[in-house]
C-alpha cells in the first residue's frame, strides 16, 4: 500500500494538473457582483405602480390565450383554487423593501417563463437572466419574510425551474426543454405566478 | 495598497477599492470553487455569491484573522450551502424525470495512478474532500482550515487523516505511472 509521504507528494502534484479552470470568467462575475452588492437606488414605487397592473393584465391576457384550451379540458378547478390560497404579497410597498423586491422579482420571473414557452418556437432562452433570477430566488428563500408556506413552496419550485434553465445548453432543443416544461406543468407554476400577480395588482392603492 | 486600505475604501462605498480587492482574491476563490465542484457554471455562481456576501458583510470583518481567511470562510459557507441546494434540486429532478439516467462513472480499471487519485478524490464525501483540497492541494494550514470551516483544528486534522487513509486503501495495488 502507498505510504503517507508518497500520497502527500502525489496530492501536491495535483495542484498543477487537477481541475485547473481554463478561462475564469472573472470580469463577468464582477459585473454580477457589482450589480448585486452595490445596486443603484431604485425608483421602485412609481415604476411598479405604473407597470404592475399593466403587467398583470398582459399576463392574464396571455394566460387566457395560451392556457384556456388546456384548462377547459381539465375537470378540476385546481388552478383557481391555488390562486385563491396564494397570499397577497404587497399591500404597502413603501413600508417594506421585501415586498418591492419580491414584486419586481415575480414580474421578471413570470416574463422569463413566458419567454420559455416561446423557446419551442426557436427563440433564445435568456440564460443570463435566469442566473440572475436564480440568485434572487435564493436570497428571497433565505429571507425570514418569506415565511408564508405558499410563497415558500412557489419559490422552491421556481428555484428548481431556474436551476434547470441555467443548465440548458446554448442551443437548447425540445428534449432539453421538456423536463422544464414538465416541471412547470406538474407544479402549476405559471398559474400560481399569475394568481400572485393578479392578487398583487388588485391590492395596489 | 494593502487589503486593509482596500477594505476601508470598499466600506466607504469606493467601488474601485472593492474591485481591486476582488481582483486580488477572486482568482483563488474561483479556482477553489472550480476544484470543489468541477463545474464552471457552479464555480461562477458560488464565487459570485461569495463576493456579494463579502461586500454586503464587510462591516462584520473585524481583522481578527487575515482577510483572505475570512473571505475563504464565507466561500466555504457558500460552497456547502450551494452543494446542499444542488443535492436537493437534483433529487427533485430525478423525481420528475421520466427518462433520467445517472452516469455510472466507473473508472476503477484506470491503470494510471494520477488519474485514479483524481477520481478517488472526487468520490470522497465533501467533508473529507475539502480538507484534502485545502491542505494538500491548496496549501492552507490546519489553523486556517479550522477558521474557514468553523471547526476545531483537531477535526481538520482528523478529517484529513481519514481522507488520506481512504485514498491509500482505494489506491492499493494501482500501477504507478
């Protein structure tokens, strides 16, 4: 059996050969770090007040067009039930930064997932955006304010979906997207997101 | 300019100071992440999370240990958190996947010692692989490793010893190259 000194020597040799990153994307990492660690002061209140109801309407419209045929085929009214139990995220954004961040996040993640359905038609999936949203998802999961079980369950499912998107190859094919599509479908992610957005828009002052 | 001056600048919101601090330490953190996970995407993600947390918590650094040691303790925390999440996500993917296949990864017949050593190292559980990586490959002392992993120095030594023993057993009889 190999002795201790021989093993130590062999392990030291690995320093020069084992898993050496070829082109560390340090500049790219810095850009992301800078954006997250030193964010510009957002003008969130006026922006969300203007855009959120519009986004909710657009998404609901999109949802009706995209999912109505499928929903009509289903005997169960599960998505509607899900919508009714999803907590209202925002009531007064000026009082709670978490609410503003969560609302902005939910809009963006919904936009991305809607884009994902277009990927079947040959459009590019925005991996970089998914990566950024994945980081935000994890921050929200770690936040003590995300303690509502429905919100947490949704965030957990979104983490899974976003992690799958991030790992997609640059030219994703239908089989690559299949698993993601399946997750979205089985967990009813889009109906829950749309429900959350709709609830949120009606609670805006 | 040394680390303490850059840290002071970064705390005051000087992005150039923060950038120089990042440039000084990021290559080693990224390499450590890459070696730990063997995946560029994950290494990038964990390095990014590490530096975001470091800059957000720079006020908490009191200078009790070298900045690089504190930074690496954050990096290790990010790594372990990330690996736990990865395990959870992969487990759920397997639940969902109808045609998912797990790669066998059986290269036990490889006759070359270096290749076998690498593959056996990768097979070690994380708690044993990381001390080998930090001590034997990256050259950190047990004291530094103990601070990074928030464990007693003796535990670091014991884990390294256990890891080496497992490697020696796994490599018994392998042809040297």
